[in-house]
C-alpha cells in the first residue's frame, strides 16, 4: 500500500526541524532543551498526537522532505525541564508550506502531503542481494522476502543509512534511480563483508 493511501491528501503537523530523517518504524532518542520544543513535546504527549521533523539541510534551509514521528516514551526529565524522549518514525511527507511560528505557540508547523513515491521493488538483483546478505528487513518476517517484492525503505532502514543518504534516496527522480542507489549500497555491504571474511581467514592462517 502506498503512503498516499494512508493519510488525508493534505494535513498539518507541528514542526521540529532537524538534520535527521526517520524512516517508518525507526526509533531514536531525542534530547529536548529549547523552550519552544519543550512546549511542542509536552503538547504532543498530552494529546498523543504525532509531530513532524522537516529535514534541515546543511545550509540551514528547510527541505520539502520530512518525517512524521510519534513519541514512544519519555525517557527522563531533569530539574531544568530538559527531556530525553524516544521517538519512532510513522511516515514520510512533503512540505507544501512552512510556518516558523504558529499562532499562540512558540514552535512552527507545516502544511504537508504524503510522500507518494512507490518504494516496493521486484528488481531481481535487489531481491537476490537481500537474500544473499540475509538482511533482517522485517521484525515480523526477518530475512524472508514476501513473494518477489521488497520495500526499498526496509532495506535502507536495515542498512542503517545516514540521514544524508536517506535524503539522497528520497530525492532521486524515479524508481529506477532509487533501485540503483540501493543496489550500490548493497554492493558496498557485500564488499565490506568479503573483506572482513578475508581478514578473518588470514588471521586464522597466521
């Protein structure tokens, strides 16, 4: 099912711009210390609503790609009311409009649409490499590839790509380019594993 079928055509999110992209089901801890984002997180926890992380480019500009995330739990809070929370990626979106400050709030927000890119591939080269590398692409299915299809985002998450790499993947213009990007990543992992095996073999011979 494509992401575009999972959400309304246009939706609004509170915005916490960061230089991270969180793919669906990825989890990371996040430290909150700025007053505006303390307000955002407190309100998000009180209402059990998700918020958005527009991707912050190196030049400080807000990119159109963003991650909708939910708070899994409050890890801790100190005397200064600084927090550490655990967040989980829900979906990806494209920003139509960004507001640095919302009315009566310290934080900003976005008007967004779901990222409608098709991430499912039946590319046999990718499927074979995923099986060969025994990538644990699913919590439920492990290394099993359902039918002949596999989700490029599952592979990207399993390979633990950096946010810059995720941004490049999501910004590519078409499915063929995204598939080739993933092939390149899988070939890099293959090369690293081959080198590690050779080093282990040489160590044992010595």
